[in-house]
C-alpha cells in the first residue's frame, strides 16, 4: 500500500518531492559514473550563469523562480567546488554577484555531452506517461502564480474577523501605501529616523532586492490598502519583521492579526530559519499580538538600528 498515493491531494508535495529525490539520486550516479564532480541540484544555477553571465543572487533567484536562500546555499557549494566565483557589485557594494569561474566555463562541453543523453532519457520517460506532463506542470505553476498555495491555505486557516480583505505581496504601485501607513503610526508616538526614511523611500532597494518581501492587506472590492508589513532579509537564515502598520479606521478588525500570521507563514515558505522583530514597550497591543502569533521576547543579540527599540522578539521557523 502506498500511503502517499492513498491520501490524494494532501500528499501532492510529498509525492513531487519523492519523484524529485529519485531523479536526483540517479542524476548523482550519472555524474559519478562519468567522472564529473557535479551535482544535479547545481544545474539550474550553473545553467543560468552559463547562459546569462554574471548575475546578482536576486537576479538568479528571480530568473529561476526559487528563493534567495536556496540560491545562496547552492552557490556556496559551487564556490567550494571551484565552479563559481562571488564578488561585490561595483555599482552597489551591498549586492553579491555570482559568475562562473574559469573551471566552471571549461566544464560546459563535458556537461553538455551528459545533458544530451539525460534529456533523451527524460523525454523517453515523459513519452511513456502518454500525457502532456510538462504542460500540466505549467498549468499548476500558472495557477500558483495567480494564487499561491500559501494564500489558498491562509484563506481557509487564518482566523479573520473581516473577510472583505486579502493579503497580497508587493507591487511597485503600492510603495506609496507602504510609506504613508508606516509614517502615520511612527509619527503618532515617535520620531522618524534615518533608517525609516531609507526603507520607506526605497522599498525595492532595502527590502525586495536583497531577497525580502512586503505584504499588504487589500480590500477585495475597493482595492484600498488597509495595512502592510515587511520581511527584510538579514543573512544567515534570518529575516526581520518590520514596518508593520494598519490604517486607523481598520484597527481591531483582524487586519494586523492576518498580516502577522501571513508574515510568519511567508517567511517560513521563503526558507528562512529565524524571524525576529524589534519594537517599543509602549506598543502593548502590538506586543500582545506578536505573542499570540508565537513570538517570544528575548534579550537582543545586538544593538538595534532604531533609537526607539527596547523590545526584541523572535520565532524559530525551522
């Protein structure tokens, strides 16, 4: 009895993972038998850099449709193997650029010989299914692009007193909302700091490009933005929940709760291992919300970038 097969849709991810693992294990054997020091999981990043040329980690992640941490993990392994080199972008020192090394470029002809037969074997396998398997995968990918698995789950699972809004991810057209909502709550009790201005004026540069995300609560009918929060990639598997605020008219209507739940789920889905936040003890209701979501208050491991911060909280994601 195949348990995963018997549980239907609930086993979809596990069955796809099982299928991937089987192909990957045979791929490892193929490269070993060919005498090549190469791993199947390196293929997407290697092929991207080989075709596109030197690229930032963010560009590789976007081009392949995978997470920023996944690219970093594979890149680290390929650097150790001598196939890839990493350096700082001359125009923006905060960006890490990846490029094939001389050894990496030299291996391309040998790898193409292997890929030719691998492609033939995989095409034979697909033909045996007698269905347009790749076409079905593309249909699934399109459906998930329009409405992610996480969003579909959250729609059913997150307790929400107001079903008239939905949680969506960043689009440049929402940058003004991100700034105005956050400026409103900050200026209620505090002063705007330089780090606030940097993030609010340049969300692409300080949040999106380094591998983070910004979430918004949007009215389904009017498209009005009710609230927002940012997930800022801080390296080493860490991500910061920051710039979280809702409009005054929608406070106590479940918007903040939905955003907080979605932020935790989204950070986990992006592959991060630790989500943390910094806040102020005056914001008692916000701290209570964070506790309900699963955050625990701890001693801060470093001095905060914010003068107003006197509370540090975190939640383990892995």
